[in-house]
């Protein structure tokens, strides 16, 4: 389990040890249905999703086939495997296996431990368990889009285009509203396939109307999304929720579903809706049929039944903790991505607890005064937070979170921080307002303003301009406060396993990452002995904590390595060390308008052999455009339409050429080629034997090669001219986080630290820093979120457009000559193309301006081994490598 994106076999997933099962009831660790659903879904995926509808196949193919490229960039997006598996599980259960009732789920369990009595509801309900910070809301988005298009495109679909999306409180509602407003969530992320995929106009056809809380707009026959928090569904007419309840979440009560509340019932009674899908975010509240949240949904189900319409088609709940008060997991849980796997994959922070030595140094004093009693814990929490702040405070604002028993203690903790530490003065957020620590239940303008202020603070606390560096509260760590910057938690509450609060919830708000996958991050957890013991109960679920000697001054913070502008250098020094970087208009461009001119009728290509396949088992293998296995379909059970096979190939061609539209233009050409040219005779793709041949990897490669070559030659061109579009400098660089590694402390760079991707780069940086007196300034071209990200576009070996990121920028004494340096261990065809393009880029820049001179320098590993140790200055490097660089570029250009 090295990557959160890798498809993982059921037998390779985390399983509790025999010791864990002996010390903990299995019902508290393993959802009873998950082992079987994982196995069955894995088989279904391996079969090429046999029995799935065309709509389901189209969406599975689009969502999970490779990466999704952002227009005009090399940036990609890919769903986590946990998100994929969660959706696949719902699709398999509902559509293919048709396990929609409690009796079906009992059959799925296959043993007497699960009975119909365990299922409270009479409608279809699936629960998805995913650790905090692993993308549960995206799963709801996948389910929503699937249901919408299934209802739209499939005859007699049992799904719906109407959705009730329920949040537990205003914080979660605001988060959902940010995503769903204008439906931008679905268009910005790769939820909607491009028009033409499988012959449908997906983006044009997705037109649901969004209704937010009480603002119900006219009901649309194209679909509706009702977005509300649970208060609007069942809150008493005569009782408004307090500000605290709206902000943190209501304690659901058995009798709370009376009154008008959200007027969805009135909408349903209007006969304008005949079916709906209910989606619950942070749905661990729905654990008892006596509770109001459950009753509200049951009421909707009953209303539909009384009207004699299809009604509540399906309910999908997502939560990190689908657990009853006794800790047992909801029986309806069908997919599970536990915290132990999320930590190992680096999707969330790794919790760090005090070592035994650290714990012995922190003692709870015998005092009635809160601060005196917990002074050691408060100081330890601050020291660990300060380490994080000193490491990354110029990029992110680490948050210290302190949990107390009472609001009065929260006030005292706030006062202690602000009085004793200058970095905290005026920067501690407390969420209560009155002198006694309570929040008034009145509906006065003043208290509504308080609510709005708290809401704004919660929404913006991660921002670089947020004034807050610490939060003190009794209940703030409830669901929905999706802050990413909590790096230290101090628990001053006597939690125990008997409490109804789970250890996952106690640290859950601090698990979300600040940086991207691949950058290790830690969540330091300190607190009372009871609190630490409580958190360690997660070890029963496989969570492996890192223990550290916390509190020691001078030790390195548990934080990523941050490469950023060196704040210790004066503005004058930074100016001298800065390197200007011209931004050129691209020379290598795509002319999409020419796709309509595509003609492969005269293309030279290998003739595909039309084989006869015999035998009982005939498999269609679907490979990606780059040849990697995608999925397999056995013909006896499911024969895909030939349009699906050709659509799959067409989409692969579009992706490999970074084309984000044009399916309608390309598909007819692919079909014509397959019918008339591919096999050197006219064939019928609907014939089963032809279909089998079309899916053969070798045959598909012929199609890809012909079209990739033709498209590249047609739409990609060198304009031969360019202009300077502007300038950037190293001082414009935002900090970039990297996994911790050895670095060079840099006096000759605007950055305080310099790292290298390999030993050759590290050695080159060390020479520039320590040995080459003629180097005035240098910088590693860091790549990623933040970083320098200096690049030059070039046409790669396959004919497409890629980005080339040279390794270093070096400014010589005198300040007017800048070398763009690429170091390379092993050369391939693309490397030669990069050097050719870099030489041309430098020539273009020099012809367009005279303020600086830019020169290319390519250093191969072989030459480095021969000459680097003899170099006494950078000019020695120039003498050896400069002419070779241009000779290589000239030879490569001539060969091309």
C-alpha cells in the first residue's frame, strides 16, 4: 500500500491482528459487510464491470482511467482508490447485484451474525466509512452525478435526478455551499465527461437546479439539488437553534422532528417530485431510529409511499466514524478506508505522541487553579507549536488547538497564551462570547452577528492573513471544521472509552494536510494522561503512532522542509541575489481549429491481422493509450457495444494529445479507419470477432500510433516567432514544502536552503555555493505547489507538447550573464529535444532584450565524472560544456 491511487487487492488491505481481535470486539474494528463487498467489487472490477449499464461504464471509464489533465498545463488530478472503491461498491450493490433491501444485505453477509433486525430502515441505505480528510464529499459528488445521468440516459432507471443533501451544521453547510454554488464543483473537478463521450452531451445535459435551505426555487423537471442543514429539516417551529448549536451542531433529540422547519415536505406534497436520493455528509449522527435525523428521513420515505410514487430511491451516508454509542460500527457500512491506511498513504497527517520520557516530564499539579494544574501541558503544547511556526510560519499559519472541559477554562487557556507568549498576543480565538462563557439563545442582531463572526473565523483560519494562531474551545473539534493548519492539539479533558466521543473525533480536525501527497506532515498530540491513553485506543484499529521527545528546545519541529525566501537576508542582499526570468509567449502551440482537417486515409501503417478467436472464454482486454492494463471483459457474459470500444480508443487519443474537446470530430475518423483501413479490408465492428480484434493491445496500438502522429503533425506547430509576455523573478516565488532531506544552507541564493533531486544536483549546488567565486547567485528550479516552476515548452518524441524544467539558474559576477543549467544522468530522445529547445529559448530571449544575456548549459553525467572535480570556477564548466551544449543542439536539430 504505497500509494493512495493504486488499485489494491482485498487481501492486501489492512486487517487487525489476532491480538487486536482478542483485545477489542471485532464489531468495533471491522464493518461486518466490508470484507465481502471488497472481494465482490474487486472481482467485478477485474471482469470489466460485467452487468453494468452503458452509463455506469462510461462514467467509470472517464473517472478512473488514468489522470485528468488540466487545460494547458501538465498538472493532473486523480481520484484516490478509496474514493473509487466507495463509488464502485455503491454502483455494484445497487445496479449490478441489486442488493437494495435489508434481506439482500443479510444474504451478502452470508452468516447468522447479521440479521434483518440489525437494519432499522426499510429503504436502500449504504454507509461509506472514510477517514477524516480523505475526500468523502467527492464520493457524494460521484454518486450524485451517476444517479443523475443514469436516470437521464437509462431506460426505466431506478435512480433519480433529485437530491436532498443534508449537512449536520452550518459549518459543513457552508463548506458544501462553496463547492456547490453555481454547480462549479462538478465542472471544475472531473465529474462530468466531455460532450461526445459515449455519444452523450454530458456537460450540456447536467442542469439540476440548486435550492439552498429555505430558498426553494421553482422545481425543475431537469433535476434538483436541495442543500440544507439538518436543523431546517426537523427543528421545532417554536424553537430556534442557539448560535452554538448552529455553529457546532445540534444534539439530536428523539422529539425534535416536529413543526414546519425546511419546507421540503410542502415541496414533496406538490406532486412535482416523484423520487429523490438522500445524501448525508458527516452522517454519524444517524445511529438510532429514535433520533430526529433518522425520523426526518423516515418521514420523507413514508410521504412518498403514501403518494404511491417511487420515492426514496437510495440513501448514501459518508462519515469517518459510523459508530453507535457503544463503539460498534453501523451494520450498513459497505466500504471502509480506515485511518491506519490513510496515514500510511500520506493522505492525512501522522499523529505524534509524547515519548514515555516526555510524559514523565509533564505532570498534572495538585491545584484548583486551571492554569496551574495544567501549566506543563500548556507550555509543552506551545513549544511544539512554536517549532512548527518557526519552520513554516512564512508559508502557512500553524494552529494550536486546546480542548478544555468548560468555557471558563477555555478563557483561562486563551489568557495564559496571550499573557505569556508574544507570538500569541491577540491571536487566540475563543468561540464563546458572554462573560459566563455561554452563548445567548436570543435572536438578537448582536448574537446573529456573533454567529457570522464565528463562521467567518472558522472559514478563514487557514488563510495566510488570518489573525489567529490558536483556538481554545470545549467542542470545536466536531465534524465540519475542515481546517488544514492544526499542527498541535492539547487535550485537557478526561476522555475515556466510556464517553460517547470517539478518539477519531478528538483528533479528527487536525488530520487534514496542509501540503500535497508526498510531503510528510505531523500532528503533535499532547495532553493529560487520560487524554493520551484515550487517543492510544486507536492502536486497536491499527494506527501506529510516532513517539517523540517533545518539548526539548532546539530540536527540529515535526514539519515539512520549507524552501522559501531567506528572511534573514536584507532586501539589498536579496536584490543582488535575485535572478530575473523572462516569460516568453509559447513558440510550440496547438492549433485546435485544424482538427477538422484531420485525414488519415493515406497514412502509412502496419496492417492489423484479423484473427479468429475460438473457445469458450473470449476476453476483451482494455489497455490505456500508453499500453497499461485498464480492465478485462469476458465476451460470453457481456458483449460491449462496438461504439463503446471505439469511444474508449477515441478518448485515449484525445487524452494523449491533451485535447479537451473534439470527440465529435475525431470519433467518425476513428470509426472510418477501423472499418476501412485497419485490417486492409472493410469490416463490420459489430461482428463479435472484429470486436475482439479491436480490443487487442497490438491492434489498438496501431490506431493510437496513426492518429497520434497525424494529430501532432496537424495541430502542433512552431510559430517561429515569440514575444516577451512579462517578467518574473525568484523573489516572486512562493514557499514550497518538501519531504525533509539534507540541504545546503545557501548564502548565494535568495532561498535559505538548497536541495537536490540526486547526488549530481547536490554536488553542483555545493560547488556554486562554496567553490566557484565567479558565481554571484544561483537557485535550484524547484517544482510543485509553490516553487520557482521555471519551464520551457517543447515538442516531445511522440509529437505532443511537454514542459521542460531546467535544474538550475546561475548568475555570474557582473550580474548580466545568466546560465540556464540542465544536469542529466542518462540521455534519451526527449532530453535531446529539451536541449535543442532550451538553446532556441535562450537565443529568442537574447534577441528580444539586452538587459541580460541568457546562455544554455547542459552537463551530462559522463562529462561530470570526467571534469567536475577539476573545475575551479564556473567558467571552467563553461569552457567544458558550453560548446558541447550547442553542438548537441545543432546535431539533434539536424537529425530531426
